[in-house]
C-alpha cells in the first residue's frame, strides 16, 4: 500500500505538478510554467528565489547558471 501511494505521489510530482515563475527584475518576459523536476534543477544551481510577496522569481536575466553558487 505504501509503495503504491509513493508511486502515485512520484507520478503526480513528475508529470502533473507545475508552478509559474515570475521573470527576473527589470525584464518584461511573461511568467513561465515549469514542472517540479525543472524547478528542482533551477533551485540547486541558485536560479530561483522567493521574493517578499511569496512569489517564485528567477535570479538571472539571460543564461541560466550552470553550477551551484557556493
């Protein structure tokens, strides 16, 4: 039962869970909708942060970071 519940949660997270990301400050780009897997990758390289209003925003304007900032 637990394995089945875990498989369902994993499938939901990979295939169906997404959120919108606001562009970096100073750009006129529209908000992007990204999957959970893409969000995890962006967070690990320091490409996303939460602003004071609670929205997820990009930290870069042109090319995405390729490595962790630390």
